[in-house]
């Protein structure tokens, strides 16, 4: 991810109340680093403090987004982090004004986040990642995994996931393994399990061992323990955890190229096919409320489309730029 986008997103997620503990820790480290550098270089300015502060706010507003100033004053000051923000961003933007070019500024940002390791996949791409402790992570299409290299394995093994991944965790009773997503936190010692946050769903399914899943909502925490062949899913209605005592093993087989649909709405089928084949699919609205049950093992897209259209009583056409159009017969 581009470093400027990384920090812009990090600040934005914080003011929207969506940042994870690891992300907040990174911001704290960033501010501490900038304060230490400013003191070491004995940076001073002839501008009055109030003018520096106003210029900083304008820079933040411009660099992140137009509405940031209002959110900044309302949320950041209310949470008592104004001092560290002013110190960190004061150095950041003061240096920009006094001596640095935009390219030099990017280098400062890059150095501040150099301890983060991140692996991402595009559409139609899956990857296997080996973590420093030997744990294996299988990333599904359009997913991202990151962790802070300097802290990983010190007292815990914490990673942050967007998308879907299957984890095979090396057992270590002294250093728990923690997977953070936007709405769920999964904690284990050593096991294998799947975490999916795609399509606005949050599901943890256990293949072996046991895990603890926690849903965090404002002012409330909810936990559930899972063992093999059990799962917990976040309800789309009220964000409460829904426990399932028995699940289909199909949920784990995407690593082997299996795509399984079980009475799955076509809207969901569409998004999964787009991720798997890196294409755009356009479906006639009359077909979107239909559901299908089918399994495909590493089949070319035309074969999958032939089968789906047979089930739907539809036809398809692949046009320029590989866009697929599905319409009723």
C-alpha cells in the first residue's frame, strides 16, 4: 500500500472510531518518534504556537480529507490526545515548511511505518505466508494481512486481517496468537481455523483445536469459545455472535481451489466469482433474487457460467474488457 495512503487511512479510521489496538499503538509510536526527533534536532520556530497549531490543522485537513478538521476537534480533543498529535504532526509539518521536499516527506513517513509487514492479494490471487514463529497463513482473493514485525512474538503474536484467510498456528502457550478484524478478535494458542470478513460478513470457523472469538461493540464485549467443526458469525441485524455447532467442511476447501455454493443468492455468487476470476459480472436484476447450489473445482470461467446459466434459465455474453453479462433467456 502507498505510504501516504497508509497514514491517511490510519488517521481516518481513528477519528471514525474504527481503529484496532495495533493501529492505535502504531500512531502512538509515530508521535513519540516525531517528538524525540524534534527534541534531538532542537527544532524551533519563530511562529507563535497558536499559528503553528492552526497551520497544522490546515495541513491535516488538506492531507487527509476536507471534513477532517471538524472530526479532529470533536473526537481527538475529546479523547485527550491533542498533545501527542500536536507534538507529532507539529514536527511532521514544520519540517515540511522549513526544509523538505514532498519526496523527503514521504521518506519520513516510510521510516515511521517500516516495522509493519504486510501481504496482500489481488482478485484471482491466493498466497501462502509463513509468519516468524512458523505459523502458516493462506490468504484468499482480495485479502490483506499485516503485523508489526518488531513486536510479533515478544509477548503475543498479533496480526490484522482484511478479507479471508485460513490459519495454521504453531502452538505456544506463552504467546497467544491473536487475529484482529474490524469487528471480531480471535485468540488461540495453537490450532487451525478460517476467518472471513468479506461481503460484510464476519465468520470464524474452526478446523482443529479451540479458539476464543470476541465481538466488540461500544460499551459491550461478547465472547464465545469454539472447537473443531464449530463456528461463530456476527449477526447482520444486531452485531451479536451467532454460534453454530456443526458446519460444512466446504468452508475450508477454498485453499484447494473448491468454490462451493449452497442455496447462495446470486448477488453473493456474483461477488465471489468476480474475486476468483478477476472480472466484472453484470446480472439482470430479475435474476438477483435467485439462489443456486453448486460446486466447482478449479474450472475455467466459461464452464462455470455455462452451468450457472443452465440452473438459472439464463444466457451470458462476454464483451470487451472481459465484462460478463448474464440475462434471462
